[in-house]
């Protein structure tokens, strides 16, 4: 297998893993928010960090399914920008391989 395909597959797996992590973080934080657990909540920096580090799609889906942080503009901006960047890089990598 060519090294470009290995890098593409590795990046796609990384994005899938980080999306799963971000999805779970959003859902867990929403459950904690409804229980009023206060200091045990997941920090916004952690949520946005997971989104920025590859979990944009999972954060987007988790945000919609859990109805969590939907009114915060900076969450929307960060998620949409991250989706564009991450899928743009993935698309470019696919283009380069095939």
C-alpha cells in the first residue's frame, strides 16, 4: 500500500475517533447539565478543544442530538469552521491519493 493511502486512512480513522469522543463529551455534559451537577460539568474549553482537534462532525451531531450549547454563537462558529477545515483537508487528501 502506498504511503499516501496509509496517511489518508490514518487521518480518516483519527477524525472518526475524535468525532466519537466529541459526541460523547457533548452528550455527557448535557446529562450533567440537566442534573445540576455544577462543578462536575465538562468545561467549554474541553468541548471546543475536542471539536478543534478533529471532532467537528461528532460535536456538530452531538450538539444537535443533545440540544446542547445550541444558542452559543462561538460554539457555532468554532464547529462550522472546524468542519470546513477538517473535511477540506480530508477532501484534499482523497484528491491527492486518487
